[in-house]
């Protein structure tokens, strides 16, 4: 599968997760749906220069998305998601989760 390099890539992957969740009647798609809507608003904000540092916001969105999407797939492949959860915490709340 293609590497996630842009916010548009994130949205496309979230669409795939949502579609899978609907087909499997899995409630995990609810977060993906809300996250997709949030990501679309972030993209709009970046395009309209609504952020103090658009580049930082894009980087944060991509980091979080890669971790979330990897955790989603690991969950279904019965792989350990603990490391990824820790990395999500680091990306989201770096001051509260020192290594």
C-alpha cells in the first residue's frame, strides 16, 4: 500500500477504514468518520492559511494519521498495538509522556 505523504492520502485511507467498518458492521469506523471530518477541516484551514504554522499542523496531522492507521491495521492482524498507542500519546501529549 502507498505510503501516507499528504493529508489527501490520510483522507483516502480513512475512507477505506470507514468502508471496511461499514461492511463488517464494526463500530471502529465511528472514530475514523469523525477523524476524517476533522482532517478535512484541517486541510481547509491549511489551504486558507488559518493556522499560525500550517506546516507544523500538516506534520502533526500526518504523524498522528500514520500511527492511527497502523494501529488500526495491527488491531485486525492481532499485532501488539501498545507501542503505537505510546507513540500516539507522545505525538498528542508530549509533555505528559516523557520517555
